[in-house]
C-alpha cells in the first residue's frame, strides 16, 4: 500500500480519536467497569459471568438468580475478593435476595446499553436523539430462536409492523441532508435489519434450498412492503452454516421481476471468512448481471455492509469438533488485512453497490475513509456503521466530523436479547478486541498501524 | 504412532462437498443388486440349493439392494470350525501386524467413502449425513481398536519381589460370533468385528438380515486390508443363523447389538454349556433403551427444542440412543411442548437420498405396522400434539408423532418403540424426573437441559444411564469421545469406542516364574 494512504489513515485516525467525547466513556470501562475488567483478565470468571448473564431471563425469582450466580462462581478457582464476598452473601436468604437484586440490576444495566428499547415505541425517543446527533439507525428486532413456523410468521409480522411504524416515526424527524442522500440518490430513513434464521425454522446447513425457499416466502412480502414505504431492508449474516442460504435468498429474490427496481436492500460480507472474497465477487457479479441497460447496477443499488464477523469462537469450535479446517482466519491481523482489501474492492466497485463499513476499529474505519477520499469518492458515499453500546463514542466522533454514520440498534426484551448480549460481551472481553486494546492504554500510533 | 483422531464427517454445508453425492449414488444404483458372498473361512461358498436372502431399499421396496446365499445350520458349524482353525495362527500374530491390517482396511474405507455411504443409504434408508457418519464411525473403530490392541499387548505391571517374576498378558479368547444390527449397518458390525480381530480372535459375522450388503462391504474392506482368509467368516441369514451360532460349542465370545428380547435370549443360551464346549462363553450385549430427556426450568429452550427433535426423529428414531420421553419441569412444560410440536411439524419426511430429508422411511413393513399401531394407541390414551398424517405411499414411511398426557403405566411410556414417536410429560421438579428415570428397567442414554451447575451435579449423581448428555442432543456418540453402551437391561455395561472395550475379547493370563536358583536371584 502506498505511503500516502498510510499517512492519510494516520491523520484521519488521529482526527477521529481527537473527536471522541472529552471524558472518554470507553464501553469496557463504563459498562460495568469492575466486572468486565475482572472478566477479561480471568477466563474462568469470564465463563462464569457469561453463563450467568445467559441464564438471567430464565430465572424465576431473586433467590433463583442468586443461586445461579453462586453456582457459576463456585466453579471458579481462587475467586477474587469481590466474588468471595458475593458468595458469603449468598449464605442467607436475605443475602441471596440482595445479591440476586444486585446481579439482576447489573445485567439489566448492561443490557440497556446494547438494547435501545423494549419496543419501537420505547425506542423512538432514543432513535430520534441519535438522528439529531448525526447518526442514522438500523433497527434489529431481537427474538428467541425460530424453531417453528408460527414463530417465523410472527417474526415476519413484527418486521412488517416495524417497517411501517419506523417509516411513520422517521417521517417526523428534522431534515439531515448528510444522512439522507449520497451521490447516487436518496437514502431511506427507515432501515430495518432482518435475520433469515428468524424467518424460517428450516435453515439447515446441508440443505440450504429448504430454508432459502421457506425464508423467501416470508421475506418477499417484506421487501414489497419496504418498496411501497421507501424503506431499506438489510439482511443480516449469521454463522457460516447459513451463509449459502442467506446469500441465495437475497440474490434470488432480487432477481424476481417485481423486486428488480426496489426496495433498497443490503447484504453483509464477513471479512473473517477465508472465502469472503469469493462471496463478494458473487455479489458483484449479481449486481452487474441485474444492471439496467446503462450498466449502473440495480437502482437503488444493493448495499454491502462489510463486517469482521461475530461468530468467530463458534466457527472455530465447530470446525475443531468436526475435524474441519476453520472457515475463518485464526489470526486477527489476517482478518483485519482482509477487511481492508475487501473495503478497497467494494469502494472500487461503486456505483454497482453502496458500501457500508461496520467496525469499531479506528484503523479499519480510518482506512476506509482515507481510501474513499484517495480514489475520489465523496465522504457521503461511504457509510460507517457502529453497534449501539459499543460504538457510541466512535459514532459521535464520526458525526462530529461530518461523516455518514449509522448505528445498529437492537430492540426487544431482555429475554429475547440475551444471545445478542452474550455475543457482544464476548467481543468486548476478547483479548483481540480493539476496544479492549484501546481501553488497555495501547498507544494511538500502535492502534492505527497497518495490521 | 500418531494419536487417534476421529475421521472428519463430510462438510455438507459446502456445496462443493454435496455435489459429489448424487453421482456416487447413481454409480451404486447401476451396480445393484450387489452379490454378497457366503464366506466360510477362506472359501466363498456357492449358493447351491440355499435360499437367497434379499435386502431391498426401504424407500422403494421393489429395488433389490443386495442378494446373498442364506447360511444353513451346516454352514454355521463349518464357519465356527474354520474360525477356530484360523484363530490359532491369527492369535499368535504380532499385535502390530494385526493393527496394520485393520488400519489398511480403514484406509480402503476412506478411499471408498462415498460408495460406502451410498450403500448404507440405499440398504437401510439412512440419509446422507447419517450414512456418512456411519462410515466414519466404522473407520474410527478400526483405527481406535487397532491402537488399543497394540497397547493391550504390552504386559501389565504387577507387583514384583526378589526371586520371582510375575507377568500378566491378555490373550485372545478364540472364536467370536458377531451378531450385528441394521441401524448402524457398517459401523456397529465393523466395531464388534474389529475389536475381536484386533485382539486376535477369529470372527464369524452374522449381519442383520436387512443389511447383508453393508456386511459384504465390511468383508471387502478387511480383505483389501490384508486380513488372512479364514479370520473372518460371513454368514448372511435370519435369526436362526444367529441362534445356531450362539449355541455352538466352538464359540467363545458373542458380541451382540440389538433388541432386548433377543439379547436376553442370547445370554440365556450362552450360559448353557453344551457337549464339546470346554469354556464359559462371554456375551457382550448392547440392547435397547427408553431414553429420557429432562428439561429443567432454567433450560435454554432455543437449544433444547432442536436438540430434542433431532434426537427423537433423525433416522426416524431408529437408534437405540434416540430420545423417547421428555420430562419437562412444570414451569416450562407448556411452552416446551408447544415448541416441540411446532418444530416436529416442519420436519421433512422423505427419501433418504434427498438432503432435505430428516425423517426417512422405516426399515421394513413390520416397523411401519408397529408405528401405525403405536400412533393409534397414542390417540386413544393421550393428547396427540403432532399426528402421523399423510406420508408417501411407496416406502415404509411413518411420520413423527408427539404425544402428551399419557396415563402412567401406558406401554408407550415403558417399552422401546424404535421409531418416530416422542412422549412429553410434565414433572414437578428435576427430582421427580430422576425418580421416573430411576424406575425404568432401561439405562442407555439420557439427556438433561439445565443451566444451574447444581442441577447438573444432582442429575449426574443420580442417573443410572450409560451415557448422559447435558445441554445437547443425546445421539451421535463418537468413538473415543463418548464411549457408548448402557446399563441395567440396556446392556452389560461395555463401552464401544472406549478404553476398556477390548477387555471383553481377551482373557488375562498370569505367569509367575521362580527366578531363584541355589540361592541366586536371577
């Protein structure tokens, strides 16, 4: 890579860092400072805390909650001081009630950082405030796993309602020209992220057609509704097991005549997958093939959200259990480098696709911004996405610098959100996490150096 | 020697891996029906006046898969004599040499992996993932027992004092009769056979009458690996062939996997010393189960539901490890039953070769009749949540049934059904669930979904089952990772694919030598 670009990346990264809110509220510090630091430093304790967070929604009383907490903590060798104190507390009924209440409160506090509201009504205030601060949103509906057809129907129905309500709610928001158009055209305010695994109980890795067809049956009406409403639907990506079905369902539906000219749709590309480059070429080939005669691709163009991927541990464990080679890069720098290569490929492919780069890694984000500018792109032609609760400071910094930012905002109750929460917490305490490195005092130069 | 590693199952989530399957099946289909030999020692016996045993595709009964001459009582006698003869030299071979032959047989299976999976699929209607797992397990057994037998050939450490030398060695028992089931037509036949061969016994294999083709493939693999002719005899046939084998005075060990009724009969018959028999027979019996899954109030139902459904209905429930009874804590029983029913309704019933299929046809017409009458009984006695409605007309199909509220004492709660029927019961708490499990005569597999470590400890401490699975499905034991076998009336406690299994096929001999000569300790 040329040194000019590296210099730009460093400069943009420092500008962003300088634009972080004054009192750095790093999520790792503030989520629950003590607990998270302890967890990040002790694998057993981390396991105990995750297992506890995971079971909270299934506990029926404070006593039950406290019993679970101490049950998990008992399995930690040589527990640190606060833990032994908690265990002593659990010796009496009153102590358990106090401990249970404290723990439930702690979990709820953490969950509220990541989950923007229980319902869209609850969330409408925070979403509007985000918009006013300069950040658009994508709403994600949390839910239990879909294992039956009625569950899939109900998720689809919630998505349809959300599309409609969000369109109505966002219509009343003030104008924010920087968030509402790029050089290709207008960008919908209402943006909903949808999970294929929630749209069908038939998603099976060895028979992707089955889930693809069943999900398409429920996704098609959602896309048609989005087209009528002028809303954007983003299809999330999950574990590698479902990737073929997810890519298949989206590209298949967008090939149907009635969906060729809308709505605005997005897909996700996971840079930690070794073959993500091939998937990108598949998506680009589709975009080319579905081009209008002018060769400008679909209008509105397919958006590609580039992420690193949130199922790294799952992919590795699954591959090891089966004796397969892992579909993901095992070293983080490899996946960071691939992220940058895919960023460049994506930005070079405009206007065939719209590009969203989703990362909390200052380096990855600065690289995207720098490359976009270096190749003559306007800032508004690059969307940066962050996660609610983890990327709040970056979001504010990006908005402050006039860059186009969108925040992924989960909505749902604690029970529904727990799997999401646990995944976020895992990221947050992983030794490879950028945020952990940032909180741990790694220098800015180091954070911004090429992976 | 490298450490044992399981044979990786096919990564069917990749389209490139899936794309080879249809071809493999077409190639097999073009060769059907396969001719399976009757092997007596080194001889391939001409069918002569013998009847022909024919296996058919359970999904298309008009399709013949394999044909074999049916063994007679005289064949049984000849095979046991030939095996006794062969065992004399085979047992004296170096354990490393025997292991090398088994490993070569494993290598042959790897080379013929898809061909073998296709055969398992056609002959027993196992869908691809299960058929592939069957072949992998067969390979695992060959490798694992090969390594285990080499280790077992080393003398054991004994207490030694000056002036004497003590040595304990394990030696082959002699002739092993292997009586194998059809539900893991390659894996289980191969496992029992490999254990006996690895430790130096000669084997007379009587495969299930439904799966002679897979047994023929096993014989081919072992021959290709270099097994001396004679160390394995193959006697295709029905139950009488097995019964004659069990009673034969020349048989030392009987390795059986199958139903409880047949297993108990074998144990009874083997206990009787017949004229010409100078030893006690040993029986390795892997029998049935009535496997319960306990779901505690704090279970993660998102994980429990798919795991239970696949444990109950994969391969149409025709696994001894399959889930049969769900014991649900009353706090979550209603939600669980509803989600189980919903997840069962979307199961795909279909032909084994379709990758979408989760519930293939049953093995034979009798099984279909049995399941039909179980379905009717469920209807009479309980609240049927998912009914076995229409299924394909051709093939021995039975659709999955989920039934709740059966009265205590219903035979549907007690006997092994060996098909796609799952019962759901509400229990007061985990302790009550354990009481139910404790009252059953079976103790093969069991499941527990719970997140409180205390609950896990409690159930682990109380369960009588041979294999307890916590927060996961209860089928799919993997060699070396989940040594498999049941207790109580589910079996005599042996663990296939475990570190102690080979001990069933050997007898210990101790030699103590006085090393003092005229006051001099050598």
